């Protein structure tokens, strides 16, 4: 759950991307705390090996295996994920 101290997340991130009929779409979920080149490499390999047309990164607001204090704010992790 997001705390009230979290910066607001842009509505841009709350809309599902468009996927045309018949496209193969993969979902890549994680906390991405922080997103890094290893995540990008896994994404590239998944696109190729699974013959995906698109791979959507799903940045989770929390991780039950990590303390909330260890996570950067969701808005920051979303922004950084776009730069990877």
C-alpha cells in the first residue's frame, strides 16, 4: 500500500498501453528498486526468445519480501524504469 507521503503518480502510468489484436504481449513485473541494465537485458532476451511484440514493465508499488523503507518512491522507480 502506498503511504500518503508518496509523491503522486502521473495518470500516464495508470493507463494500460495499447496492444493491437493478435500481438504477443509479455508482462515483466517487479519492484525495480532501482531499475538497471540487468533488467533491460532480461527484457531484451524475453522479447527475442519468446517472440514477443511488446513487453510491458509492471513496476509494483511494494514488495512483500522487502521493507517499505528499502524501496525508493514509486514515482521515482517509474521514472527511472523509463530511462533503462
